[in-house]
């Protein structure tokens, strides 16, 4: 499958590994793919993000906030009367942003993909086939992230689009426009 990846799709995978390492994660997840797409200049995904008003900073902010909530059991803490968002806000104010984020030792060499990331990459191939493309570009990876519901990456995407005044349909339309312009 990777032989069908265009230059920008390959760069997305490499950049996703960089984001995983920077966050202290020991595997590449779908959210790392989203972060890579948001930060990669040029390409179909970057143009579509710009068209709907999504910025890399917004993706970073929402991914960090949602990822932190996923790591901690908010509902369990809430049942004890602990407001996780309030604790995080006070901790960040006192000790700096991300003070509660877990840091793990990352492995050397290539990081493996999680099931979510593998599914995203497989769906990117299906998206390329669906639109009649011979290669997989960053836009197909982004379309795959739109399809994989229930992940931190998907929730991040929905939140960042809402903040920009758009939604998943608006992003799909922008991606279709970019794909037409690229062909």
C-alpha cells in the first residue's frame, strides 16, 4: 500500500512519527496523523484545512486537550466530585501548560502503528480508489480520518472544525474541490 503514497502522504507518515515522539508516545496513532496533516505545508489536506479556516495551532490545542481527557478517567473522577477540567486548568496555570501530561520513554527506531492508525491508512487507500486516484495523497488520509468515528483524532477534528465555523461536510467539500483542482 505504501508504494501508492504520494510524496505528501509519505511526509505525513514521517511527520506523524515525529509528533508521536514529541508527545512521548511509543506508537503512531490516528491523532498523530491528524497533527502531521495540520502541520504539513502544501498538499491537498493543507489547502482544504485553509479553505475551512482550520489552523495548526487549533489542531494542537484541541488534540492536547482531548488527548489529556482520554488519558484520565474523567467520569470516575467526576463521581467523586472532582472536576478534571478545573484541576487541569489550575495545574496548567501553576506549573505550565501540559503539566499533567504523561511522558513515557519512547523506543528507538521506527514506531509501530496503532490499530486506529492502521485503519486510517487502509481507509485512505479506499478513499483514493473511491475518487479514482492512482495514488494516495494527504487529502485521502484526511478523508479517512473523517470516516473513523469515535477516535481522539475524529473528536479533535470535529472540535477544531466547529471552532472554525465548519463541519465534516464542509471539510469533505473542500477536499473534493482540492482534489479536482489537483487533477
